């Protein structure tokens, strides 16, 4: 069965629309930016950050960009944005307000 053939139940959409808050998480490489041989050349598709910014500014959706890249690299690629950024597969993250958190290494 392909993903395209899976029908999402109408009840899901009703619950989504009526939720007081939602979270939209997306990967960076291969989703927001095409995969490149040189990772520093992987830039977001035109207008995608603007669209995500509109979603985030609506106040009812937290937008998070998740990546295996270090947080500093991810932040450089997306610039100033109202999103939560998650780098190094979750080891570090930046809140939309700018505070940075890192899990201590064992």
C-alpha cells in the first residue's frame, strides 16, 4: 500500500481544526531544502520559510524544524525565524524566543 492510497479519516481533520494548539515539525534536508552533495548548498525552497512563518505567527501552531545538523549550522541556514529549531537529532534545541538548550553528554 502506498502512502498516496491511505485515506485520512475525516474525524482527524475535525479534531485538528478544533485543537487549541498544534505542533508542525518538519525536517530540513530533503524536505525544506533539496539534498545537495555539499550540505552548505542546501538552501530552503523559495517562500517556504515565509509560509512557515505565517503558520507560526497565527499563534495556534508551534513550528519546529528538526535536523541532524548542529544547531548553529541549522540556524545559519534558516536565519532569524519564529520557529523552534532542533539540531543534532534532538541533542540541542532553540526555542522560538532564542533560548538555547543542550542535553549534557553522558
